[in-house]
C-alpha cells in the first residue's frame, strides 16, 4: 500500500469503538528509511503507535547483512534495482534511521536478536509483539521471552496474518503462549494480549481494564462445571483458555453485539 493509499484508508475509516488505526511500515528490508520516518512521524503527531516486522527469520538477517541469500531470490525484483543492504543486524539498521525517539516502535516477531540488540531494544524503549500461532506454524525455535522480560521490555501477543497462522484467534494465541512458556501463567499471558497491550498502545492516555471510564469491551464465557473452581484464578483461567465453547456474548462499548456481526469491524453495534 502506498503512503497516499494509507492516508486515504485512514480518512475512510476514522477511529471508532470498533477500530483504532495505527501504522506499520512493513519491514526494514521492504520499507525505505524515508517511509519509516514518515510513518513514525505521523504516529507521533497523531498520538498513535507504529510497528515494524523485524528479525523474524535468519534469512531476513542474511539479506540485510549481505544483500544475498534465499530471501533475495524469493523477493526478486520487488526490492528494486537501487536497493542496497545496510550490512547491519536488524535492530541496528532500524536504530540508524532518524524516527522520533519519543515514539518508539512495536517490533513484530523479533525472534533473532543479538545480545547487543536486546540491550539496544531496552534503551530505545520499544515493545515486542510475539505471535505464538505463527511461531508454531513455522516450527521456529523457542521465542526469547525471558531475554526481553528480564530487561523490562514489554512483550504483547498478536496473530500475524492468515498467511502464517491457522486462525486469527487471540484466545488461542494466549493458550499457545502458556503451552510454550508455562512459567508465564494464564493471568500474565492474558494481560499480554489485553490490558497491558491496550495501555501501551494508548500511551496511558485512556483508562483500560475494569476501571471507571474504560471502554466496556467484554467477552463472556459460560464455563460448564465451573462451580468448584471458585478457588485460584489460575485454574479458572486455564479452564477459560481450554474450553472449546464459543463465547456466550460479546460486548463492545457497553453494548451486546449480535453473534453473527461480532467480526464486522466497521459496523456499529
Ligand atoms: Zn510478520
């Protein structure tokens, strides 16, 4: 999508209860540094966030470092005749571009960072979006979750697209994260998909969670045989994540949404 088309899309779909637009120049190898700066400045000016797919595969690192490898063959002419590798690792490539430092990006994936890049990520104030379903789809090695969390770098959950995932289902993403990183626990994993991510995206400008003034966006589940589970929250959440039941009700901005219209982002409830 061109910058002009992106701007048209924002004006056609202004922010609503259903949809809040942010911006993502795709990746360091596919987005020109000028486009990255443009997108980041737009985000900064409008109180938005920006994100970029970064260090998802070793082939991508190879492309940035050498200009060759299987990804070069795969992308072919797409990169254009004037494209040159920066000869840097992915986050160092991004760090030498002059996007506004007060508006750090979300890094999608960030599967393959060097020790120096983990420290750089902390200094830049970025957050990371891990996509457990996509990670499993490609059979990738373990995501370096502890490396980020130990440096205070927030990690949130996402789905990536259907090109690299079986379903776009955030509850499944939470379940997969807990399966792959049981030390995290259900409660913290759900926060990574919901409240903590919402707070970071809004820059703490809006209340989130079960707080007065926060949007009443709610999922309801009726859990069979949940009577005996009044005890630890973790056991209840485990049941919530593993049930095959569809949600009983969805509320957006305080109003129940008819089941068949749940997925339509553009219609009002
Ligand atoms: Zn991606």
